[in-house]
C-alpha cells in the first residue's frame, strides 16, 4: 500500500489509514533573561534545542512546559532575573541569564544560563567592568563583557547563534544572534540576546541592538533626569531583554527590559496519525508534508 498526495498533503493510501507516530522533530526554546539596570548588560537568550528523531510512545502523555521570560532588574546592583526553562519529554532548555546591573565601584557580571547575560559597568570611573555570563553547552553562547578603561558601554547578552558583543568605549554591545528554524512551516529566527546600554554624555552614544531572534535593544543613557528603559525581548522567541540606561545624577537609573517567553514546537509527517489529545491550546495545523503543534503555553500532548 503506497502513499499518495491529496491537495499537496501526503495522505495514507487505501482506507485512509493514519500510521502511528514513533518519532518527532522538535524545537524547545526557553525564556530569555531580563536586562540589567542602569548602564546594564543585555539579558541572555533562552537556551535553544532542536533535533529530529526523538522517539515517542503511543498512548503516553508528554508534558510541555513553556518557560517565562525573566524580569528586568528593578534595582541597582541586582542582576536581571534569569528566564525559566522550557521542557518537552526528556528535552530541557535552560532559561537565559540575566544582565548585570550598575554598581558603585565594581562592574557587575551577567548571569549564566542557556545563553549568558551581558556585563555592566560601575557607576564611577568606568575602570571596573563586568564579564559576560557563561552559556549552557549546545544551547547558546556567552554574554559580552562591559567596556573598561574609563569607558562605560555595557555588554550584550548571548544568543543561540553567537556570543553577545562587548561594550566598546561608551557604546553598548549588541546582543548575540539567534538561530533560524523552519519547523513551523516558515523561516523564523529565535533566541536573540538583549543589547547593552550606553553611557550618558553631551553626545548620546549608541545603544546595543537586540540580536536577531527577538532580543530587546538597550536603553539610552542621558545627561537628563529620565534615562531610557531597556526594551523587552519578543514573546515566544526566547529573546533577552535590553539593559536599562542611566541618568547623570547618582541613583537615577532605568530598569532593564524583560526577557521574551519561550516556545515549544513539535512536528512530524502529516500522513501519521494526529495526536489523540492535547492541553494548553496549542496551535495545530498541517503545512505541506508536516503536521505541526505549536505551544505558546504549557500543556500536554498524547500521540
């Protein structure tokens, strides 16, 4: 009994039989880390894992956990909150590390995570710099360090595809790039790092841009009393939040942006049987050769 195409979709042959599912392809992206406060580093992207051929068992209910993005740091000397892990079956992606925040005499380092958060500068001379947080092997890249030697650019958070850039002179480092996946049926980039913030001056220095894949840009530091808050990472991408800016006066700092929530996507050939049940209201559709389940909230799936 052969297979045949019906309206561009592969269908079972005689009697419309749907064969059981024995293995699936997956994309599991964790929540991104929140950006640091005041000359803050960008948050690291959520860890990203993707592969084909994950064995599944008919009749077994598999838990899906979609990780939340971490909050941007609301307080000086406190690292942005790291993102939460995303899970499918035995696959766990780690949340992105939070970005470092301004400290008076010591630059704060970014937190480790799926991808690492960027480092922040100190609040006085700019000679003490924070290092970037480390990444989880196979899930992302490290964050960038802040600039030292009397310079104030904060580091960008790492992305799933590349490291976060270090701050240079008074300019924030860009977030690391994410990875493009077509598992949903369209080419979409996921898990970009958040950008680092700039230093205030008579000339407004550039901020670090968020990495492609949902990373938020860093906030502008200014000579006036209202510095700019870091931009949040995009929802359901695992993007890191941008670092917050600083004003000229001591204690006048803006919070970092929140990390973007994660996502879990599962697909397998469309001639195989649909899942017998799901919870969490995943988006379910057939595109070309593939049957796709796209989870933006936690739930379950039974094949």
